[in-house]
């Protein structure tokens, strides 16, 4: 199954996880070999082998990566092969961290925890909880 020309992506039409993997691969692995897509729906053996596992990325040596749409998994796989763009990976991590600000305190009410500074102390007081309860 391996391609001597580069990487093989086992995929199928409409696979959004496959599209995510390809987008991350383009971003994190610009030095990776060319990508060859293999449609698994056209072959019963491939469908049986990869049907519930796609996307599966395979290098020329036959090493497979499942769940490559998870950036950390793909980055580690590319790193092991010397194909990772470290600056792009660092930027992706910094962007992800900036997009997820840490909650500032919490308000408890009836067993539910409400996070965020936008709640303010007056909201916590009106609920009968105190800011910072966990």
C-alpha cells in the first residue's frame, strides 16, 4: 500500500476529519513529501481495513498515523520524520492558548459552577453564591 512518492492519506468523500488533517499537514509539514489520496470506498479490502479509522496517514515505510487531525499527534509524527515546521507549530500553540482565556473565578449556584469575569460580584451575590467558590 505504501507510496514511494511520499505520504498516503486513506480517505473518503466528505470526510471532514480528513480535511482537517490535510489543513494541519499543509500548515505544520510544508517539508513533508507529496500527498497521495486513496479513496477507500472504491475497494472492499481498504474499506474493511480503514473504514472506521480514517483519516489514516501512511509514510513510505508503511508507518501509520491515526487521528492526525489532532494537531499534537500530527506534530509529533512529523517531528519524528524531520518534517515539522517548528515555527508554525509554536504559532499554532500560541494562537490556541490565546483563544482560550483562563476563567477568572467562579460562582456556584444550586450545584452549578458559572465561570468568567463577566459575571461580576453583583451576579454572584444575586445568585446567593460567592465569587471564587469552587
